[in-house]
């Protein structure tokens, strides 16, 4: 079970953003990193193009390592470690300090938009035209 999920409120425990809080925008599982709103802002230089005729610099969030952030306990409003427990037949994330359940976004294929991969998505056409 994932310790940190998209949409979680997390606190940064080390690094340049120590003490700051923000929502998780993206979880990069292959590199073990997360993108947190308002944390680790970098300048991205944009070349002049038809889409962006003036060019310039924009500030955007860069990924930070997942081990440097902790989810915020909803009952105590403090950072906490996370364990999992079975509640009403479902595995949920539980705050280690207060033992309260950390709420997650609704899961399942229904919350994913149209065209999302999952149960309702059509299969891609096979290569070569044969099945």
C-alpha cells in the first residue's frame, strides 16, 4: 500500500523546503519521488514559439524524494508515519501517532475520466491486424 498518494496534504521534513506543507500533485513511483504544490520551485526557460511568442521563464514544481515528506495526520494536524490496517474489510492507511484513518480520494475506475485505462477502456488494436 502506498504511503503517499496524489492529493495528500504532506509536510516536508528535510531539505530547502523544510517545515512547508503542500498537496501532492503527482507521485513518480519509478523514481521514488513526489511533486508537491509550492515546494521545490524551479525556473523553466521557454523558447520563443508560435504557442509562446514572447518566450521567457516560468516557475514550476520539481520532484522531491518521497522519503523527505510525511503525510499530515488529520486529527492532530501534525506530520505522522503511516501504517496500514483492515477496517470493515478494506485495507486503509492509518496514522501511527493517533491511529486515525487517513482519508483518500475515492478509488476505482468510476472516478477516472472517460478514456482512462481500466475496466471500461477499449483494448488497443493488435499490431499486424491479427489477434
